[in-house]
């Protein structure tokens, strides 16, 4: 395990060693996996490259085995190309990419779990859309990916990143918080801004149930990826505007753990509660059983 | 957990437990077999059985048995590839009691006729646990070079194995011993820090009282 166990630990190392967050995370990775910095950086770049490949290879004709998922990313794309869209170019693009990645995952394409397969659309959507919209060098994005990963590691250690143990707040919520931190960095936020973006994003997702219809990573997972991406953008923007979380970032993470523990099993990936038990879902289930 | 367990792995979707974990179970079983699989009876249990179809669990297990890893783009086409390569596959329901919800039982025949039965569990993320080999309980992840020795339950076999390893300069990371009953059949599972050279494995196979040697190389 890394030499940091909380957001506070990361910030303390940053100020003691006068290093940016991403470098602290990278140096810890070097110690943990016994690699040199160039290897660690190349490893993270490879993850980002794989995300970009997955984004590019989206195929709107694909449908998942259940027939429930596919083609929605294309709908968003067409709407985003019209002059009627509600969000900025960047936010619209992030929404679109998040849905596309979720669909690619459901259709058995190659993705990067970040932190999980169900939530694989949030982080690449925000970062790739940012790179395309604001024309930043790829190295900067890789740096942001380290921040994202470090925040994820802290969440995994102190709460959870699995829907089965923490509900969807642990998957889409964690992904959103991780993306918000990275985005705040990309947009020029300082360390305080970065961790507050993370805290606000996670707070907005607390309590989210994991209730996938028929146990498949499709409904509601795919569309929630776009919510996670947009929430990351909103939270980063609030933090960049100088808004701060009233609750300490580590306490927010601990809250997610407590809420996850308090959630009934039916809302933690068992498909025995929530959306999975609605009449609509049960009808889908009946249909699938016939296949 | 390192940061590449958080961002990563690169995998074919849709589910880290039901797809990537299933690929790993097949992949590790193929490695344990040590030769191409010609026949596979795959029995599913719990959530693997109930929701496996929509997650591609069956395709994933077959892909793994064909030697594909979790990021192999051919996973969705594994049934066709198995047919081309002459691998016969049958699916069924595993009759196990109180097993882990994501469990698969693989009853395999290799090209040379070698038999192997593996029970694998997908325990979260893309991580797995090999819970049984040939009917005897085990407990290993497949992340390390792993040696599995079936032998008669008599004195001396543990010493033979460990001295062979020390002779070959292989460090043991973990070691587990199991037996069916006293004086019956016993199993040793050793996870190692280095790969075990081929001649060490061949030597073990000839030791008296050793019934079967299975080696998982991660190279
Ligand atoms: S609903 Fe459950 S399976 Fe779907 S993304 Fe959320 S945590 Fe993952």
C-alpha cells in the first residue's frame, strides 16, 4: 500500500516535499511497484491511450447481448451537432463520450476500468473532451490521471469502489470525484481547489444505489456515466470559482463508507431492489429469460 | 492495491467480475493444464449462472481456455474460435453447496488426454481465486508462478519439493497443504517469487508417491 492513506496525507507530503499532487502519487507508485519514474509515467500514458482508443472505436451499430444497450451515444452526438444543445461544447462532448464508453463496455468492446467497468465512461469522457476542447498537451492529462488515480486509491482504502459493497456512489460517485479532482488541476486549480472539487463531486453522489436491471451493467449504469461526468465538471467549476466544501474531504469519503454500510443488500448489485424491481425492469427480465 | 488497480485493467467489457474475472478463470485453468484443451465441460453456479449470459461470462470462460487474456478483442468471438480450433465445449449447472456466488467449475481434457478439474471464483475487480483442483481445496490467485503437487499423504514429500525449489534458487511466497484424509491424498500449493525451471517440474513428476504435478507459469 502507498505511503498515503488519506487526502490529508497527500497534501502533507505535497507541502513537506514541495511537490505537486501528481508527482507525489507518481513517486509513491515508483516505490510501491519498484519502477522508475519514466516507467510509471509511461504506464499511466498507456492507460490514457487505451481510453482514447476505446473512445475512437465506438460503433453506434452495436447492441449488447440483451439488446438493451447501444446507439444512444450517436443520438447525443447528432443532437450536440445541432444548435439546440443546452450545455457548452465541452460539457456536451463529455456527456456524449461518457454514454458512448458505457455502451462500448456493454457491447463487449475493450475499455479501461476506471475505477470499474460499470463506471468506465466518466474519467475518459472528462479528460478526452477536455483535451479536444482546450487543446492541452497530452502530458498534462497524464499528470491529471495520476491525481485521479491517487484520489481513487484513497477512496478504495477508506471506503469502496465496488457497487457490491458500497452501492453506485462507490462506482459512479468515486469516478466522478476522481475526475473532478483531475479536471480542477487541468483548469489551473491549486491543491486546495483540487481536493474540494473532489469532495463536492462525491457529496453530490452520496447515497446512490446500485440497482442494475437484470444484473447487467446497462440500465442505469450507462446513462449514469454521463451524470458522473457532468457532476465532475460542475464540481470542478464550483471549486475553481472559490467555493469550498463545508465538510472536510476525508470526512466525505468516510461518509460514503458509512452510507454504503447502512445500505440494504438489495441496493448493492443484487438487483433485488431499486430500479431492478420496478414493473418495467421485471418485464425486461421476463423478455430476457425467453432468449 | 496499486494505482493501476484503480485506473485499469484494460479489459473487454461489460463486467470486471463476470467478464474479466471469468476470462482469468479460463486463462489460469488453461495454464494449469499446460497444453491445449480439447474438451471442456463448464458448469456455472450462482450469479455466473443467473446473469452470466448478458455479461458474456460463457464466452469469457471459453476465451480464457483458448489462452486469451482479459484485454483480447476476440473474446466476443470465442465460441467460433473454439470450433475452428476443435475445442469441444458443453455448459451445465454446477451442483455445489454454499459456494461463492461467482463460481465456475471446469472439467477439462487436454490434447494428450490429461484430465484437470478446476473450481474458480471471481472475487471482485478482475481478481480470482482458484478454490479447488481435482476435488481438493486450494486457495490461490494465479498472480504468481504456482506449483500444485498431488501426492500420497506420507512423510517426506514437502521436504522433497522445498529442497528442489531451494536448489533451483526459487523463493516460496506462500505455501498451503491440504489432504483429503489421513494417509490418503494430499495437495501442496506453492506460490513462488520466481519461475520454476522445467527440469525441476519433470523431476518432481517422477518422484515416488507424487501422483500429479501441475504448474502455473505466468510468463
Ligand atoms: S448501478 Fe451498480 S453496476 Fe451499474 S454502474 Fe452503478 S455500481 Fe456499477
